[in-house]
């Protein structure tokens, strides 16, 4: 049984739907990558799962319906790293991490998690008392990932994590995400325009096109499918 | 010299009141992003409530605590029932609702308690002899109490924002509501708490200012305090607690000095000095002296 199961999901802004009934599965511990052009509905999918916008259709976690309010989603074990990182710019790095543990009451566990993520991302440890807005783009992205991980999610949603980052920083970030996935079994659902890099990580790839799923398969299948490759991967 | 000291003390006392109400404005602004025009009238309403309790022979300290609780509940209810439903539309609607509340609360206070001036008893000893002499100037205990209340409140707020989870969440929501929401912060509850807190702070300002004010407690008692407090909050950049306090004290002292030493201003043009300060700040430094570079959404 899949960890996250999405069936016939509709969502959008105002009266206009952006997603026209998409279905998708993420298995426990899996890495799923969603590709698609600008405006395909990738961010809308993420925001609909996270409860930031309304949705129709079925979204289940472990076979149980997922709540529609953001705190219910976080509480159930799904955490979103939003596009643009959502840094709490006036707060310190440490406070950003503590906000990430908003729903947790185990003080010791929170403290040890902060210690852990500041070791995984040493720059956050070095700058823990600095205002988060003063970090570089790459550092803010790491902070956003660490903040999302502070809720101990079973599924981490990452919306365009590579946006605006230097290639070497992106590589480092994806390596870390992959390590977390392997070490903790945290499933990843990653939306990316940087198709090649994301596919290296993926177990399953979905291709989103104008609000519907246009194709699905393994990275190998995607790379060998000439039509898909030329249309969406650009080589 | 004595005269100067007395004016300074008056300025500090009035400034502390402005600072208190400015703090209330800042707490709401940080959460909701708008200036709460009804803040002064909310304080007026709770002060009438405290006065009414004292006429029912309830001790003044208990009446004050009750008015703080009433301020909290009223503030939280206003956020939940009036502000939140319209905020989804736009910020301008919030301003209009606040303006409506301004007149509504004032009329309601008049309707319930009448328009004649009341005498709100002071929680501090305020007889003619209750003062200490400092360099020949008289430092009255009730004025001292107001400054003390401001210092105490600053300490409480600093502890709240820096060391408690609710405070952390309030800062997070003020900084980036969506990120806070994504982390699981119950944003709507935090906003209601913010409005409640500012209602309670305003209530404190109200019960402290009215016994000192020459106008005592009437339906217009809070007008000038609110205008000066807005100027103070603006001076500090609308989102800085320290800025609000510095702004309040500065405006209080400036006002006392201007009315004391500049003869043509005198008593009647006093209110104009706050207005002058507002215009000067908006002109010279739209973000205030302590404000962050975020735009003012009023």
C-alpha cells in the first residue's frame, strides 16, 4: 500500500481549476519526482497537498484521509519546503528551526533534532544566532529543508529546491536529500524543472502537463522514451 | 530648572501612556499588517468598564485586572468575528472595519454609561502630598506608577516574545505567515491572541491615563492619546516594540516642551504637535526610526 495516495485531485485559485483530476502515488521511503513546464500545475499540486489551497478529490496518507488544514497535514507527517524557501527572515536560524517543531511537545527530542540538522548542515550550526535573512540563497534553502524536517515528516515535499541556486550548491543539496532519504526512510516528493538532476534521485517520475498527468514511469523508461525525452527533457 | 524638571516629568508620564498604546498598535500591526484605528476606543470602552466596576464598590486593582481580561477577550473576539472574515478580501476592508469599530465602540460606551465625565480612581496614591521632591520638582507617585507600568510591560513582552513558544509563533506569523502555517503554527489562533494581547495592553493604558488626564474619563478621553500613540508607533516604524517606546517617550517629552516653552502653541495647539510629528516622520523616514524595510501596508 502506498504512503501517499492521490486520486482525481482538483485544485486551483478562485473559480479556475489548475489541476484537472490528477492521480499519483508515493510509496514509503520512495523518491518521486514531478516534472513539468511552467504553469503545468506542479506548485499547485504541492500547495493542495499541504492544505494551503482548497482541493477536491481523494488524498490519503496510509489509507486514511488527509486533513485539509496545514497543521493537520504537518501533524500527519507531511512537510512542505515551499518554493522560494519561505525563510523567516527576521528570526534567527535557531528560531527558524524551533518554529519547524511547532507541533511537537518533546523538548529533548526537539533539542536533539536541532543538534542533528545543524551537524548535517554545518553552516546552520555556525550561523545559528544569525538572522536568517542574512544567509545566502543556498544556505536559506538548507535552512528551509532543515526547518521542514524538524516536524519529523515521513514525507517531505520539495517545491523547486534548485531554483536560483548555483549548480554546485544544487548538487550538494540533492546529495543531502538523498542521504536523508536513505538514512531515515523519509519519502521525498520533489517538483523540479531541473529534470536531469532530479531524475538521478527518483524511483518514479510523473510528468505533469496542463493540470493532468501526461506520463509516468521509472527514470530509465523516461530516458528511453524518445517522444517524452524530446518534448520534456530537451535532448 | 524646577520648571524644566516638572515639564520633563510630565512629558515622561504622558510619553509612557503613548508608549503603552503604541505597543498595542505594534502588536496588532506585526500580526495583521494594519493599523488598528479602534485601539483607542477599545481602551476607552474597557476603562468605562473598570470605572463601572469601581462604582459597584469593587476595589480599583481588581477592576483594573478585570478590564485587562475584558480587553483581551474583546480584542480576540474582534479579530475572530470582524477582522478575519473581511481580511480575506483585502487590507483596506480591515481598515474600514476598524474605523467602524472606532465610532461604534465610542457610541456604545456613551449608550451604556452616559456621556457625562466620570472620575476614574487611580490605582496609585494620588493625594496632593503624595510626591517626592527631586531637585525641587515634584515627582508624584501616580506618575511614577505609570512609568513603572510601562517598564514592567516591556519586560513582560520581551520575555514573552523571546522565551515562550507563543511568542516565537507570534514572531513567526508576523514574519512570514505562510511559512509559519506550513510549519504547523496555528496562525489563526496566534492572530487572535495578538489582538487579545493588544486589547489588554490598551486597557492598561486606558485605566492609567484617565486618572491623570485633566479631562478625566469622558467619551473623548482617548482621542488625543490615540493620535499621539499612532505617531509614536509610526516613529518607531510600526513593527518595533523598542521603537514604539522610544517614540512614545520622545513624543511625550517633545509635546511637554513645545507646549511649555513655545508660547504660541500653549495648551490649545498641543494636539497639533503630534500631527506635526506624524507628517514629519512620513515625509523624512516612511519606515520610522526602528522599522524594518518591509512596506507599511496602510
